[in-house]
C-alpha cells in the first residue's frame, strides 16, 4: 500500500513540477545567451536541490511504473511477490536518487 500511495504522490509531484521543467527547457534553449545564464543559475545549490527533488520523484515514479507493468504481465501478483516488488522498487529508487545527486553535485 505504501508503494502504491507513494507512486500516486510522485505522479502529482511531477505534474506540479511540469511548469518548472518547461521553464528550464525554455531558458536552456531560447538562445546561446539564455543557455549561458541558465548554466550559471544551475550552479546555485537551491536550484540543484529542486532539480534533484524532481529527479527523485521521477526515479520513483518510473521504477514503480515498471513494477506495475511487470505485475500486469502476471509476475509478482501474490502477497509475497508484491512485497518483494515494492522493496525492490524502493531499493532501485534509492540507487537512482544517489546517482542523480552525484551527477548534480
């Protein structure tokens, strides 16, 4: 249940983060000058933290989505299989979040 609720929460978080991502895409592709300005802004710890949080939500949502696709094919539909899948989703997400943090900093 926790994995499913967290999947929904990260989906909402990604929806809320969409304007931020669109703004970042616009600033990075508008012109060479705006790209240079955006690159300089990305050195700020607060913006890095925001990007890291968005990547964390995306990582979990992706891992949980893949888990749901695997379960729809008939794998891990039992109580124990669902539990193992949820634990694997959390472990994969932690690894992805750490990798994203290392990439940003």
